[in-house]
């Protein structure tokens, strides 16, 4: 979400202030923000706390990762009910996309048959190529090599993968925070 060159430029623009960039599981980031251990965070989904500003900065559709020859391959889009009898491959419980998948399927009246869970999105594509099932992912990778013999099909009623920049209302007057928001999101 934040290009490394722009992050370096931001750091250089505020000499004398140490910036710590941290990547962690989505829930860990949300917890640290709410506990006051972070000034600003990029999170997937909303913060379950009051007194926080949340600005959606990106949103992508949940997609089915379908191999050539599968009955859904020629579809332009599908609904979650189309996944009902499929074996699915997903990121594991540490990822918001897993939670979104479970919630999407439950809203459609079924619990998904998840055959494999992984911590690496690239493995979803490998498992699909190996014929283990349909993958569930968000089209954010920008690596055409991942898509050989595979098609990403948007799930129209899927819960989107929405990225928010979040910070406390108490800290919103910080000049450093304002500079960060202007640098990356204006």
C-alpha cells in the first residue's frame, strides 16, 4: 500500500524524528492502535473501537481463483453460492480475507468447505494449479506469472478487502500525522 521510495522520502522529510514501520497481522495492528502503541495504521476492515478516524484508501473484490477447464472458468463474475459445493483454498485465520470468506458464505446460508489454509498467497495459486480446489484471494499481487492458466473471478456478494488508514481522534491534530496523510493519501 505504501511504496518504499515514498516511505523513504517521508522519513527524510522529517529529520530528527524516528519513524518505525511495522508489518504485523491485521488483528495485531488493530490491537496496537487501540492500545495507543501506534500513531497511525493501515488495516483491513474497520476498527472495532470508538474515537478513531478511519478513511478507506483502497478496496478490492474477493475473487475465486479458478483453473482452466473448471466449470466456472468462463464466468465474468460469480456469487458466493457458486462456491457451496467446492473445495476451497484460502489464507488462514490470521488474515482478514479468511474472515471475509467465512462471513460471506455464512450470509449465503452455508459454511465453506476449506480444504487448505496457507500463510502465503502464492501457495493458493500453486494449489489451484495442482487441482486441489478453487482459491480465494484478492487481486492485489500484480504478478502476471501467478495467473498462468488461472483466472480471478470477482465474487459479487463477497465482502470486499477494504484498506483503511486509521488513527485516534485524539492524535488527529498532530503535525506529523497530517504530513503523513498528505504524503500518502492526498
